[in-house]
């Protein structure tokens, strides 16, 4: 489903150009996502005659209930570019081609439920199953360890609570419960710092293993969540800030747009 496309211009020719550009832009941007409930594209261009030269003042996109790579839900995403230089002949051919890369201010909102779903994605689970890291084997008696039933709950002040089970082929599951601060490193990695381990609900005979597994899980997550693994086609995201707001996690930063996907 696509939302409205808007532009400026007093003549029918400019309206035609803006409508064509809006239609092509919406189709191209929608291809970035596996699913989308709504994508709204607004084109700003003044004077409208710049369209014929392939120049627009800005392109603004707002998308709601998007899915990236089939398994990563995004509740809301927006970006707004500076001036964009387009190959207008490609627009006439139903494509959107940039003459040069452009940057955009970006905002991304994830929900608690969406983050939970992401932990079940194959891209994530394959990094949490049948692990044979030395620090895990030392605790498990040489058996591979899998972290299952991962669930998160967002907390104030950029913290989250995480529960999971550590499982091996021969022993009972070891429950894990902890809270940690989430932060941004080098504008592209999500890190988990200052972990607080909760062992009150863990059977006493399993507490040492629960603590050791929990510390290992934090290290694994710190090496796993890198935006470069989740980039959209032709779009590189970089983050400046994150904040927990109730049941949502809000990121702000920028997007480097190298190209748009080609429409079928």
C-alpha cells in the first residue's frame, strides 16, 4: 500500500512530472522492504522546472510496519534527503537512478515485540546455536551450547531486560536473566554494557553456570549486532543516538543512499 505523493508547481506539466517521479520513487523505495503496510513519499521541488534538469530539493519517505529481509520488523522509518540529482531520463523509463550518492536524515522505531521476533530470525539464531567457543565449552563440559527462547523487555534509561535458556545436548537447560544498557559504537554497532545478572529465580545449583553463560551471551551479542549485516540494498545506515521510549526503541542517524533498487 502506498500513501500520498506530493510536490509543488503551478502547471500541469510540473504536476505530471511530480506524479511520475513520486510513483517511480514509491515503487523503488518499497522494493527495499519485504513487506510494508504503508510507504508515503513526498517530493519537494521549487521551481518545478528543475525537475526537467533532474534536480529536486528533497525526497521525504515515511514507512510504517515494514519488514526488512523477511524477519526484521520496523514499526516506523523515515528519511529526508538534501537536494538530489537524478537521471531524469531514467525516470521517464520507470526507474530511479541517482547521478551521485546522497545523504538523508533518518529515524527508525522498533517495538519490543518486533525485537523479540528478530531474535527468532535465521540470521540471528545461527549465531546462537551449537556454539563451541572456549568459554562456553569450559562451562558445558565440552558440549556445544545453544541459546534459546530469547526474550527482551525494554526498560527506561536505554536499558533492556533479557531472558533466555542455555542448552546442551546432555544437560538440563540453564535459565538466564539479566538487564543491560544498550548503546551505539562507531555509529553502526549496538553494544550491551553494564550487565546486571539476576539469579534469584535460578536454582542454586545452576547459578554459577547461569552467570557464566550470561557473560558469554553478552560477548556474543556485542560481536553480532552490526548494521552492516542488515543494510538495505544500496542504503547504508549510520546511527547517532538511541533511546528507549516505553515499548519502543528509537534510533536517529543518517542514511547514505548510493542507489535505489530497480523496479521489475
